[in-house]
């Protein structure tokens, strides 16, 4: 499968003035600019916001081939280290796979809280997904993405990779399983967010995270009738406000 289009997407950084940083990790095969609206909103309250670019993203789908979840983890640790030089207290968050990376950074002493947005420790029909990816990988290197019509309608223009390496999808599942097995290490305040109509992540996932972490402060927020990346859809303002309230509560 070949696509001549270059999905160029740059990381971005918005300097704040209140000494609090927010590090946001994009989802798998998606760009950092899915955070633009949220980042502008948070930056308006004085927060420094960083949305870096993870390995294999922002160029072309072929660049995901061979990238492991451990490399995304190493990226996230590096970017956290970079932001530490700017702000002493940091909230880490992410969409989908990015939310998993955020949870795995929670042990860092500079992390004040965690915000997950559609992070998965369990996908819909996860066992079948794993079996499907195994057999698919025997005959295919790449697979075209499929979105149900209602999802495509809610997505609008979202410049994600239109296809992906099957091996890369397997890495996302491995990351989900690793995160599930390490939830008990999370003790920082956590806001667990997911759409009520998420077509990818199981509705059991937020409760599994909630029950698995050892955080004293933990909350679940459901975005109503939105697609997987609910911070870009209709009603995103409620999610934005919930995130701001969570951060304000922790730093007050």
C-alpha cells in the first residue's frame, strides 16, 4: 500500500505564566494538532502546554512500521524531561494511546496529576482483535482504516493516517495490556475521560482504570454522544471545563 501524501504535523508549545505545565500526547496514527483547541483553552488560563510528536507520526504511515510501544514510552519520558526544565509541576494527559503513556508517567515526582481521554486498557472485542491482527499479519503489511458512517460524520476533517502497519496496531494492544498490568503503580490524582459512544475502547475500560489505580483522587467523566476523540467534537466545551476544574482542584 502506497500513499504519496505527506501527513506533516508539527509539535507545538504554548508558553504560560503560572508555573504549571500540561503535557499532552496525541493518539496512535493521529497528529498533535488534535489538541489545538484544548491547548488554546488551557493556555488562556496561564498554563504552559506542550503537545509533542511521537515516533512514526506526522509524516507517512510507513514510518510507523517497526516502531515499538517502548519507543513511544521513551519519547514520552524525554518530553516530560524537556517540560520539567520549563515548569516544576506538570499534568500529563493524552488521547487514546497517548492516555496510556500519560498513565505510565504518573510515578515521576514532578507529575501532579493524570488526564486520560479515551485511554484503553480494554478494546471492544479485544480477544477477537488480537486474533484478527495475528492472521491479518500473515498476509498483509498494511490495512486501510474503516470508520462507521456516524463516526466519519462526527470526525469532520481530521488528518489521520488513512492506513496503518498491522504490526503497529499490535504494539498499541501490547501497550494497553502493559498499562492494565501496571495500574496499581498509579497513585497520583487522575481524571478518566471517555465518550459514551466510543467505537474503539470498551465501556469497561474507565471502570477498570478507576478500580486498578491507587489514587486517592480519581474521577470518571463521560462525554455524551461523541466519537473517540471527543475533545474535537460537539460538546467539547464540557470536557474542557472538566479538565480545567480537575487541574484547579489539584493545584489549589
